């Protein structure tokens, strides 16, 4: 066990600095603002610091460590060239307020990414400012809100979300000040058009939905849904977290959506970094574009005087949307993430469709393989598909309810059993509509061998004696963590021994 | 090259896999997608590129950007050019950190969980408050979320419900974020006036008492270290949250706001651990006192035990969050800035208390020297006679915009045109120095400003 | 800053530690060092620098070097500008690899041991021989050690004992290394003549039969792919080792020497996995057939089992090595180039057989195109009408040295002045192309060579 | 278990390349040289490759992983700035044959390093060409050999080495063609001057010795030894592997040596990389300098025409020693390693002495702490010091002979027990002169806490029941590896199933 706050080796600092610039009269902090008690930070030499964080890293699981079938999270391989590019000169030390002629490279990459996302989503204008999916949702909903205010339809105070929606959907809409109308899904996990029709009315500002939906099913009725909402005068919002399933095959635009967010940290391989950073651009149809946060990257043919500084024949510049809602992040969003995703995009280019095809191939194959191996092992009665379907999209759900009933083995037990076998567990207990749910998303970057082996292990876990499974995991750095204890005995920082 | 086989391990095995599933073609996998929403043909985008080609294009494009490090630069205004020690990058890019998701399975995520718990402690100690979350998106959203958090906590007892006060100096981009975040909850944002010397008008502050919260910055957006802030809490009282925005490095020498009454401390974490990176990813610091805990935004890690009683860490208090409480969550935040916060933790761990003090001092010294040199530069006036951290406002001859363009044409990134923030301040520039500013940088700036003044005099 | 506390965790705790040991001062720790061998005072060197200052100095100094990537470059002659995929650097710098010592404790070194066993397999397959060690210092020492190894193996039966033959084309720097390594064992190095077209003189080769070994390169130092080498083994016979030096990338399209009779294959591994790096670190490839195993130099990893019967790896056959056999060891090598070999293994693993063929093809195509363009360039003559890999010799008007200086002044690194290797070749240049050579590079070279020719004609 | 040769996922390659340059007539390999059977390399996509090597790395122990007290190896922390510097532009794509005016930066760094090593070692000329310690030894011995040939003293065919010398010493001298004369050490592990005097004669070319010696003891008689050898007309060679103990305190020059090698990968923190690369410069006194391998970095004041390209006021150039032995590596040595070590040196500058002081402080403290903890635990009778001494230098030896005799516990058992406690084991069974030897070198970059805790664990290992200790390690990726099996069942490459 390496504990940061037990380190007190270096008498001074683990990072020595150059001598400061000298002044004529030394600068002074006002007397009442002088800090007398320094932060009780630890003192580590560089060797100790390196070893501590290396030790920590070894207690953490990432895609590089093993298969990470976390549903809804699109844990695909992060190509290493992206990291190289993010560390090239010309990004780390770039300030967003530098004049445009200092930023032609950055602006051109922004422009290219806006354009690419517009093409892929079938939208008219993209902004890269939102820094995560949830912020994208919030931003788009705010644009819709201002759009309606602008049109004098301020009475549209409701946002419809299916009960299987990701928590950020209702939370983002609520943060904008909307009332949430939740509609139940059908038995088979699909959207209930009747329920939608019943609630869509002149108070409806928008419906938020993801397609393929949270169960990994493509909502074939999506155009009908769009029509219902549009007929009621509302806007259709596409939660792009599942974009990995459909890129190049269909698009939110074709399905009738007005706005969409992208999770670049899912579809475009920005590494998740243990929880962030992400990037959550949004795309909108033309009627919503004037409300987007600014500035946007724009371009025009370069004048002859500009050609020397131009990166191609164009001059890139910032542009402010006419009725912009203003800003959702103080600068231009997560430029560093955008650049990584640009490199990712460039690798595929017009071939992005292959990415989605393989994501869907792998999901369906894994679903197939799990059933196959379970049958072989005689444990196929212990789970059922979370939804009936011939083909899933990029992910699928299983219900462990039968195991629960037959053996007292829960989805959580299975998850912990998988940890013992060197896998990250699938998402569990989401969506709530599937009892004892496991949500599995392999992504396109896993080999058939990995999928086959995982399926075997999955079946083996189900063969494990229930008692033993309740004890799992036993091979991980710690065993099951007591979350109730954590909440009851809140210890949110190092408990210093007070002098 | 046209086929992205290197990233798709099952390229070439499609038939085999389909066959096993009883499918004929890849098309079959998409049989559920109606024809009328199908794309026809290829995406109208350029073809794929190899890694080598991408790198070479990236070099060309990013090489066209002008790096602050390549010339004297005095642009800051919320983001600060710094040096992040080598160990930080090399450790943070370890795959176990880089390629992990949010630590939902604590048993295999102890590394990041413990690191974030350590981050919480480091921030807590830094700002002088007992609780810190493990990052919000950036300084502006942290400030905005602090306002809505203050309203959630104090609205019931507030004599001015749904009302918060923020410094009139708040940069408009940050203020805009605040407006966006506050409007949903119908929170009114009023502004607090400042004195001519750049300090807060403590008289005017009285009107904020009874509101839900007051947002001020230390150093303030003009770079001024405002001693008056230490009396704010006594003026606004217990039922109004004092929210202080900080430049975290300053806290190596400047008192922690938690020690002078702040209830919430927020700030842009960037100067600790992260380069400026074109404005993102950054990380928003959010720390608070106990009463705010259950209504605060963002993730928190708690120390716990495992079934064997062994020390273990996990996410806790998640009932505040969107994945549990959905539309009644304290915030919609899900993905945050964990990795950048981790860089912050690494930088802080390396610095230690003495290193932080040294770093703060270097910033103070550079700023002071710049003030000394520029105050002696003909045609340049220091606008606020006050102690500063990182930055200060000067007045130049003629238009700030033109002066900055002149400096730019002489290879100097001259600072922020203050009229970008405050319309009337057309001949003012915010000059930012950091630990990375050299004496030579300052002297070039002074020399060019002197030339500019001469130039303007000739014109006059 | 003056005190390197960041690297010395016990700085400041000296007194405490000394006290515990019953010592009074740091001086006491050195009481065993006689006064008359003591340094007096400080080392006459500049003071310590901080990380930031070191980086800034390094940028300045290294920035003064002229990078081959920054301009058309045709310099190779044994080291080849290449592109190493991003994943290689990011993985090889993981601390577990980077900061490990030689795997003496196999239980905690399985990673490197298995990787090196995989490296052995990759090399073995590449060159067509069953055994490979896990690297020697570079291509030249690998070649030199191959000669002494051949003598150890064949000396008893050789009709020309203590004698080896090497191609007369061998670059003098490499030959010099061979001489240094061979002289201790009193091995005589004789040379083998070549035909005017750059190929080996197979007639002359007869005299090598009965010696201990023959060293030839494929492609040879002139870049020539010499089909004649496939008959060498039948000429020299079983009791003379055929040692072939290779450019490993070429083996994506060129036959593995193990398949045409080579007993030992050596080579500079650099093009697989490593940049040129000013000439080091590199890694020497050494592979051989069974009879050479127990007399070969360098470390070898074997697959074994642990006490539970589980697959496990360890160093093996170490009785050949200096730490066991001391002065009777097969070589003095201890520290080798493991990490660079690991980069090689990573690069090879990424390429796969098809990627290697593609890479070899890119090299072939660039070379061919350069030959086509230069053979049509006025005043330039291709010296050898033969198939080439990577490089070929041209003859220019006047002196090669002056021509290269002219090219340099026009921003082109023009290749190797052949008189550096072969005194009489004063107007010949070795032109190297690699997968990194662009058509534009070739065209610039051609254009400048044409100008040079015109220039020389005017002078003439 | 991840096995490289079981990967066959990617149909093509894990690294896709740009389209080649096109030619008029396609290039052809001569018919008899066409490769028909491709190497049976595995096929991995990038994600699989990244995961495989990440997995391997996790089965490897480095300094970053934990305490690495491997005697004679100086496993100190590798400062991370060195890696940054080695990756700056201006080194990776530098060719050693570029003209001097392309290499002013590199040459100046070489010059600075030569100079620094000359100062620290008290030598007149350093070459950076040898790429490892052993090659340095070989190079220096070759220079000595040529020196004597040049002087007409070809009868000097013997090199004296103490029996405790590192294996490379005799091996390097033998490779040069010298006969080895081994002299035994005294009871206390120190050099036997009488034995030396007895063998030093007109056939002696050199004596090779390290000081502090292999037991970590400073040979106080070193000047006397030098005199004996010099009087016999021989040369004194200093094995610099233990230089970390004495830098800034004494020097080989002061002790009377004529030649010395440095292990930059020990003293100057070039990372060992699991076995290399290293860098083994040598320094010599003036009389040997003409024989050094060339070229050396040299400088002169820059002329006015050169100033623009000069990195300081000097012009740097290569220089060839007059009677050079030629080359030992084809280029200029391990430039990449030299640059890392240059960064390391710059961090300390004139303060390098503090490095050695702390190395010695830590070694003595650890020796003290081990005895202290063993006493506390009642196991101090199970080992003795490998040599009697008041103070050790940077390392020390213990003999486990008492444990062997009392309990049947060997040095190897103790080593394996330490592995189970998360430590790298010390060097065992070297030097041979100490029975059941453990050779411990903590280096200066370990904190007092690390040393104290290691000492406690060391004592705990000795308290472990002998049976249990024979079973150790049990917590490592594999348990004791059967080296005999490996040698008897040679499996040196993947056993392909032949078709
Ligand atoms: C379906 C869905 N929508 C929205 C989000 C929110 O995105 P982010 O985490 O980037 O804020 C997620 C993320 O997990 C998601 O899975
Ligand atoms: C005492 C001693 N001498 C010489 C050497 C040889 O150095 P290298 O391994 O760099 O060849 C070593 C290396 O372990 C050593 O410890």
C-alpha cells in the first residue's frame, strides 16, 4: 500500500525550480492575505512520486489492460498516434484568445471536424464547444429553448424522454428549466409511439432519444416518432452516445432529428482517462444554428495577402452565431480532445462506415458466442436476452433474472466473477427496464478470439457455485468494496492527525 | 492503407463470423434499419490516411499555429502558461490511467479512485475547505455550478431568493456560462461594483446580504489581490454563500479563502498540472464546506473498506448524481476532467508545500518586475496601484487594439485588449506574466511599448 | 535549485540517519578514503540547473543540429531513416520495461524475458535460422563477433585456421571494429574481391574455402542485391561459416540468408524499431544455426516451466557468458541493447509479415524511382547496373566532396562521399533512399545535380 | 497468458502504410533472391499489440515498480526529464555522417560530457564511443596494448585481476589477447598487495580493479597498488562500475590510474532498459590518449564566419587520435544515451558529490537498519557481514552462510522471499569470495522510509519458516523457474506446428 500522505521524504520539494526574476522592491502579498499555514501537502522526491503513481496505475484497469465491454461507454482502443499528435508543438502553448492569424492550424482542424460531424450526422452546423456529452445535451436543449423563445413559443416547457434514457438526458433538460415527461418503453424495450403521441403537444419543446436505443435496438419507427413530435411543434434531439452503431449507415438527419450531440470520447476514441476529459460537440439543423454558442470556426478563400500564412487556400476565422445563447465553456471547448479525434477521423476518412459495421458485427457475434458457450456449458437457462431481436446494434443486454431466481446469483455477482477472470465487467443495472441487466458493448477493436474467450469465461462464471460467486472477486487489488460503509462513514480526504 | 485493418482486428474474418451467426452479409446486420433512413454510398469525405500521413499533416497544420512559448507572451486572463514537470506526462499517459472509464467497478479501479481521493485532499488543503469533488469541466462551469449550488442550499432561508451577486469584473465569457447555467433555475445574477483601485466596493456589497450567494475572485480578473475579501463573509452573513474563484498557484503565498470565510472555492485548475492547450481540456476546482456537501455537483470518492476490512476506495454520495437522481440531480455532469485532475494531483505531489510557495513566488516576482519595468516605460501607465498576482492592467497611448497589433507585428503577444471585457476600456491592456516569463520578455515588451508611444506622439 | 532535493529523498535527513548510525558527519562516511587521494573543494564544473533550464538548453543545443527529416536527405550507408509507429515509443517507455535491469530474477521479469523470447523467434523467422540471441551492441560488433565465433567453431578443422574472409566492400569503420575484435584471437582478416558490376567475384571466392568464415552483405554496401551469394555456401563448404550481414527490412522481399546456406546472419537492427539517433543506441542482430549455439556470444532466453509446471521464461546457456566463464567466455558482452531490441520486437509485431513486405516494397520503389530519375539527370551516371535495395552509387562531374557541399548549401543532404570508404572513388556518391524518401525529395536532388553538372561544364 | 504467436487477428497488418512512390518500371528482386516463404510472424492489429506488450510490462519489475537493491548495478531513479530531452527534435533523425556544421549541438554535448568525465575522473581525455562498460574495458585494454606495442614492449601479455573482479574484466582482457593472472583477495575482502607484488613484472600490461571494490570497501592501499604496477611498468585500469560511491570525493586519477571506464547507465542514470542500452565511455591519461578510438569531440573558438551557426562562442569538430586503435562501434557510440546522461549531469553540475554522499549514506544506513531490525526480530545470528568494516561505500555484502548452516536457508531463498514482499532481490552469489553472498546497493534515490521498511522485511523473511521460504516466491507472476529444465529442453523460439 502506497499512501501519498505518508510520504515525507524530501526536505523541500520534488520539483526544483529556477531562480525567480529579481525585482527592485520585493513584491508583497497584503498583510491580511498572507498565507501562514501552508497546505499540508506531502513532500515527495521525484523518485517517490514516480513510484507512487506507477503503483496506483497498476491497481487500475484500462482498455490497454484487457477487454472492457462496458455497455453505453464505447470503450474502443485509443490509437497511439492520437497521443503523439496531441503532443506536437502548436497546441499545448496555444491560448484561445490569440489572434486568428496565430491559430490558422487550430481553426482549420476545428473547421474540418465541424464539417465531418455535419456530414456524418446530417446536420447543418456543428459547434465543438461543449466538453462532454451531458454538456452537449444541455447546450442543444438551451438552443431549442432560445429558439422557441425567439419564436414566441415560450409555453413549450416540457421535454419528453423515454424511461430507458441515460440519466444525463433528463438532468440536462431539467438544468435548462424544462419539465421532464417520461414515457415508458414497450415490453420489447422499444419506444412506444402511442405513449409518445399521447404526451406530445403544444407544451412539448423536445423529445430526447438515442437510436439505437439503450437496449442496443434500432428504433425502426424513428421517423414516425419524429413526425409525431414535429407535428406537435417540438424538436427532436438525438443522444449521440450510440453513434458508434450507425456511422455511415444512417444519420440523425435522415431520421428526422433537429439536434444531436456527439461523444467524441466514445465514437472518436478520445481516451476516457478514468472519467474524462471528453468532448461533446453538437450538431443542429439550420433553424437552430443561430442559437449555438460561439464562436464557430468558419472559412473563406484566402486573399493574396493572406496566402503566406494560410494552411491551405483558405483563411479561417471565428464567427459568432446571430442569436447565440452565449457560452457553455469559457473558451473553445476541449481543443486537445478535438485534435486527438481529428487524427482518429483522418485514419478512417470516408471509411468510417467500416468502424460501425465492425462494432455491430462484434456485438452480434459476442451475443451469439455467449449463447453458444452457455449452451455448451449447460447454463443457458440462467439468463435471457434483455430484448428480443434478430440483430442487435453495437451493444446488447442480458437479463440475469433467471439466475437470480434459480440460484440467487445477481448481475452484480456475475460482474464480480468476470473481474476475477481479468475482464472489466459490463454495465450492470442499467437500463432499469431490464431486470438484473447486463449491458455489453464489445466495440469494433476487439478480435474474434477475445470475444470467443470472453464468452467461454462468461459461461464459466455462470457455472461457478453461487456461494463462491458471492465471494468474488478474490484476485483483484481489493475485494468487494463496502459502498454503504463509505457513505455512512464519510472519509473524503486524508484524516490528518491534528496537532 | 485504404482498409483500416490495423484498427479492426476482425477485418477479413467477417465471413467466418457471419457464417457462424447464420448471416450472409454485413448488410444482414443492418436489416433493422429502414431503407428510407439509409445513407446511399460512401460518406462524402476524403479517403483514409496512414499514421505517417496524419502525423505529417498534423505537423503542417499545428506548425502554422503560433506557440506562446515561441515569443514573448503576455496573454493570460484566466489561463496561464506554465511548465508541467516531465514526470507528469509520462505517468498520466500510462494506459491504465489513460484508457480507463469512470471507476464504476471499484475493485479494479483502486488506482484512479485513490488518486482522486488524494486529489480531493490536495485541493481541500490548498483552498482551506474540508470537501472537494474530483473536478468539473473548467473554471467557468465550476463557478456557474457554485452559483446554482448556493441557491439550492440557501434559497429557502434567503431574503433575496433566486438571487446571486457576482463581481462586475467577471469576464463576459465566464459570466455567459453563469447565465446559461442559472437561467434554468430562474436565478437572477446581479453585479457587484468595484472601486477605482480595482478592489471590491465593500459599501455596495451590503445589498448582497440575504441573497443566496456572492461570487468574487482572488486575485480578481484585474490581477488585484484584494484584502477586502477577508471581510466579505462578515458582511453577507451565514445564509449567503461566499464563493471565491482562485488561481490555485497563488495559494502558495496568498491565504486560502476557506480561512477567511469562503463557503465554496472554485477555480480553473489548469496552472497546476495542465498546459493551456488552446483552452481545453482543463479542470474546474470545486471545494466546499460541510453544509454544501449533499447538494454539490460532481463526483466524490470516499475511503472505505472491502469485505476483508482492507482499505479501499469507491465513488460515494452518488445519489446526488444524474445516473441515480436523473432530473432531480444536483448537476447533469457525467464525464468530467478526471485525467487532467490527475495531472494536477501529480504536479501538486511533486511540488509539495515548498515547491508551491516557490512557484507562487516566481509568479509574484515576474509580475512585480514587469510592473516596475512598465511603470518606467514612457507612455505606459499602471491603472491600479495595488498588489497583483500574475497580471495587471496598463493604459497605453491610443487604442489598445492597435497597440497589440503593433506588438504582434514585432513578435510579441502583448496581452488582452481590455475592451474585449469592458467595452469602455479601449486603451487598456491586461498584461499577464507567469513563472515562464523571462526578464528578456519583459524588456522586449517595454522597448516595443516605448516605441509605440513615440510613434503615437509623432502622430499626435 | 542549488540543492538537488528533488532527486535525493534523504536530503535534510542526513543528521538523523547519521545519528542513528553513531556517526557525526557525512565526512565520517568517507573516513576510509586516505587524505592523499581526496579531491579538495568543489568539482570545477558549472552549478546545478533545474529541469526547466536543462530543457531550455537542450532545445537550444539540439535545435542547432540539422535533422534529416527537415530536408531532402540521401544519407544512409548502414543506418536508415524510418518511421517508427507511435505505439512503439509509448509502450517501450513504460517504467516496467525502461527501468528494469537484466532479468536475473526470472519470477519478476517474465515480461521482458517473454518479450525477448518473442524477439528471438521474430528474428529467427526473419533470417531463416533457428537461433537468435537477444541483441549485440550494433551491426558492426555483431559482424565482428560472428567472425570470432566462426573461428571458435571451425578452427580445429580449418585448413586455413585463424583466417576469415570479408568482402572488400566492407565499410572501413565496420572493418576496423572487426580488426579490433579479431586481433586478440590472432585472426587474420583477408578480403574478397568484387566484380565491376558490384557483385562478388565468385572465382576469387575459392580461396576462402577452408578458412573459418566468410563475411558478406546482402544488400551489399553498394546497395546491390547479389544473387551470387546463394551459391557461396556450396563453394566454401561445410567447414567454413557463411556469415551474411543484412538490412532486416529487405527480408520482406529478399530471400532469408538462412534459406541459401548462411550459418550466421548478423545485421544492424535499427531500421526495425529504432530511429537513427546519431548512431546509437542501435541493436546488433545475431542469429545462427545449431552448431554455433554453444559458442555464440550474447544472452539467450529459453522457455521453461516453474515449480508448478507453468510456462515460464529464463535466461539460459549462460555458461557461455562472462559472469560464469570469465576469461574463457564467448564474449565479454554484459549490458546489451535489450530495450532497442524490444522496440524492434514491437515494430515487427505491428508490421506482421504483410506489413514487412509493404515496408520493403516501399523501400524498393523509392530506390527504383530515384535510379530512374537520376539516370536521366544530366551529368549523373549510375555506376552499377544491378538491382538495388535502399542505395546505389552514382558518379558525378568533378569531386564528390564538392558536389555534396554544393547540395548541402542548397538544403540537400546528398549522400555519402564514397571516397570516405574507397579512397579512389573521388567522384562517387552513395545515394540512399528509404520508405521516408518522397518523390519531391528525389526531384530536388535531381534538379540540383543537374545544376551542378551545368556548373561543372561551365568551369571545364 | 498472452502469447504473441497466437495472435492472428488482423488479416493484414497492425501498421498500415502510405502508398509507395510509383516507378516507371517496377523494381525487381533477382529471381534467385525472391523471398517465397514469408516469415511466420504473427498478425496483430494495433489494439492487440498494445494490449500484449502492456500485459508483458505488467509482468516485469523496474525501479518504478519498487526498491531495486541490486548490488553492482546502481539501480537509481531515472529522472523523467532525461526522457523528454532524448525525444526532442535534433537527435532521432541525426545521422553520424552528417557534416560537422549539421551537428554543432550534438558535438557540443559530446564535448561537454567528455570534459565533465575528465574532470570527475581525473583523466586527460575521454571518448564516448564504447557503448557499455564491458566494451569500455575492452577499448581501454586495447589502447594499453597498442601503447605497449608502440613502445616496443610487446612482451607485456598479462593482465592482473583480483579474484573478486566482475566477469567482464577478465573477459575483456582475454578478448584483447591478454593472459589473465588472477590474484586472491585477503580474508577481509581487500586487495592483497603482496600477491600483487608477487605477480607484477615485465610481462604485466595492466591491472584491472574497481575501487570501492566488489565488496563495497574502499581500497585504502590503492596508491600503493598503483605504484607496484607502475614500477613494474604496467598500467592501472579502473573499473568505473562503482563510481557512484566516490564522485567528487576522490577520483581514479588521484588514485594513480591510467585508464577508466564509466557505466553511464549506472552512475549517470541512463535507464537499463531490461539489459541495455548502456554507454561505457573511457577516460585515459595523456600517454594513452593517442590510441583512443576516434573521432573525439573537440573545439576551438569560432571564426566570425562560423558564429551564426555556432551554439556558443566555439566551433565544434571531430578529431582523430594520432595512433588510434580504430573503432569499437561503427559510429560515435550511444549518442541517445549520452544525451540523457548529459541532462542528468546538468541537474547536479558541480554538486555531483552530493549524489555520491547520499549513495554512501543510504548504503551505510541500510546496513545499519538491517542489523538493527534483525536484532529486534532475533535473527541477527543468521547472517554476517560479507566483510568487516566500519563504513561501507555505496554497497555492502552479507553472507547468509549462518542461515544456510542453521536452517538450510540459502541466499537464493532469502532473495525469493524478498520478491514475495514486493522487492527486487539483491545480487546473489556474487562476488564468489563471500559464501552465500547477498550484495546490496540501495542508491541515493531511495528514501529513509523505504530503507527502514526493507530492513524490516528482510528480518521478517529470515523469520520465515525454512520450508515456506523454499517455496517462495508464491505471489509473483510465476514461481521459481526451472533453469535446469530450460537448459535441458532448449526452447529458444516459438515451436511452430510444421505443416
Ligand atoms: C447514452 C448516453 N447519453 C449521454 C451520456 C453522457 O455523456 P458524457 O458522459 O460525455 O457527459 C452518456 C455517457 O455515459 C451516455 O451513455
Ligand atoms: C563491476 C562491474 N564491472 C563491469 C561491468 C560491465 O558493464 P556493462 O554491463 O555496462 O558492460 C559491470 C556491469 O554489471 C559491473 O558491475
